[in-house]
C-alpha cells in the first residue's frame, strides 16, 4: 500500500495533466503508471512524445508494486480532499481514513504490459545555468505552432559551432536565439515545444540536460527537481537560421532603450490592434524614437531611448515589438525599411521581418552613393524558411535593382516579375496540396490502426470472460 498526502500529490497531478489526456483514443494513454518500493514512489505519464516521471519523496510504501491507474479517477479523488488528507493507493483501490469514516473508491485499469515502455537512458544529465529555463521559455515563445511545418514546432539545440551553442526558435516570421551556455550534447537536436516545458512548476526549478542517440531516434532527457522528462526529438533538417541574422557591417541605424521601461504596455494601447498583422511604425527621426499606429494619427515617444545613424521608419507587427520589449532586448539594429531588423542583448537576439509598407522610402536608385553618406551594398535578406511575413525583398519587387533599360517600358518589367511570382506561387500551392493529402492519409491510417487495436482488445476481453 502507498500513502501519499494530497498536498504532495496535487502538484504532481497538475504537471501530469499537461501530458496525460483524458480524451486520448488509446486507453493506455489515459492512465498513469505507479512504481513503488520502500525507498521511492514515482508516477509516470506519457503521450508517446514525452515521458514525464515525478518522484514523490514524502510518499511511503510498505512493499514493492507497479500498476496502472486511470488518471481521471486519481485526479478526481484528489480534488475532493484538503491538503492535509492522506490517500492510500493500491492496485484497484484508492481510499482514505477521515477519522469519521473511510472513503473508498474501486478503480479498474489495464494490465501493466499495455502501458508504453519508458525509453532507457544511460547518460547522466549535466546541470545547466540558472537562467537556462527562462531562455528556453523565451525561445519556445517564438517557435511555430503550425502543424504543417512540423520541424519548426520545436526548439533547436544547436551545437554545430563548438565555441557557441545556441537555443533557436522561429515561426518563419520572427526568430529568437540565445547562447551563453554549453549544451551537453554530441549533436544538434530539435525538442518538441511541449506545453509541459512551459509549466511554471518546471520553470522555477534548476534544469539538467543530456542527449542520447538510440537505434531509431535521438532522445533528450531533462531533470528538474523531482521531475524527469524524456523526449523524442523531431527528426528533420532545421532551416539555416544564421543566414537571416543581419551582418554587423550592414547596420546603419542603432537604438538603445533605457532599462526597466514600460513601452510594451504603451504600444499595446495604440489603435490598430484588431487589424491583420497588427501593424505599427517604429520611427527614428531627429534623434528621437517613437512608435506610431499605421495611420500616423497616434504615437508614443520612447522616452530615454538614444539613437545613432540615419533617420528611418520601419513597419512591423506590434506583437513582435512588445515581445522584444518584454524579453528585455534593449538594442535595436536596423538596415533599411525593407530588411530584417534585429533586437539584441548580451547572449540573446531576435530577428524580425518587417511588414510591407507603401510609404517606405526605398534606397536611392543611384549607382554612386553621396560622398557625405556612404551606403553599403544592399543584399536581399533571405526569408526564414521561405516566409517573409509581407517583407519587401528584391526577389519580388526589384527594389535593389537598377532602373530597367529604356527600350523596355517599366510596366512590362513589372508584368514579367508578376508572371514570375505567379509561377513560384503555383509551385508552392502544389507542394502544399500534396503535403496536405499525405497528412490526411496518415491520419486515416492512424485511425484505422487504432480501431483495429480496439477491436482486438474487445475480442480478447470477450474470450477472457468465457468459462470452460
């Protein structure tokens, strides 16, 4: 028999609820596994992508036991009692003595062998800096949730450069990276952006990490307090994220923000938050820095901000701007209104693609820059994984190209470019349609497999009930 106080069990239930789904089509995934010895009691839950085990140091057990419990029953009975109540758990039963009587609940669950096996892990975890969970959460906040772009639905642990390991997350429109730590991995890996990894119960704990290459896949293990998480990594090639980071020599205008500012709240108060892309204009003019709504009718002054370089106005999604403010990125580096902008602070950076704007001032089409204001060669910024979020690039609008030859009218040049764009767009639509078809077929196959498993189980159970 296992004895656990409700005060210790409730945080475990809160974390496991991020992994165990009571709506899962597989009955075994609606259960948790309880493993107990006189020395240690732990509970394991999984959704097949992540295995989460919580050790309960205050729990007591008089004998070794392992069994499954329906998670909803354990969750439900825990909610009924106050923190001082002690629950007694054994296979098939949960009960407690209240002094005035006993409350008992019988539970039925599957055989232990039906629960997925937790992956074996031989490598010991290595402690990470105290700031790592915070950097991890910031990176996950910039990753994609689009199911059709699965490789971006995670965080890249990039160890390709031995001198500078990075956490990287992107959704194709903005990108965040953080370093200032050494990752104990032999090769780069992509961790799925699982909601448990953002749970406050883990974020406030120190983390340790390890990676292991198994026969079929790469595993990552995270140890945080009494929690041990084992994750299957995302297989695939992550985009070359470094190519979208602006080069230092291309930067023309810099902004330094004051510490402890409250600009994020001010920006969110500007009109236009209900528009597509939530546009705002960052305006650097005559030594001042301000943010204006897309019409220019409302603006806020970023008091205390200092700037160097030419005046510039750049349009971007306010959510990315306020996120950079919330992350404490106090340096802003800009090239021109149509190139990626960079927010940075020691060890961290966010790259944001600007929005297309009709009134953005393009670079002067002269072949010779003015002697008093040297202009570096402008190179088109590569899109993050093929997406620009409406950013103007030379590939589509020819903003960086010299004036067309006189023998061909400008309107014909524009029509040619539109024709080229339509070809690219049709190819992209064809690829998306093919991918959607494959995904739908995979879903149908999965449902068919689950239905067959269910029918087999029903048959086995009916045979077990037959008495000879």
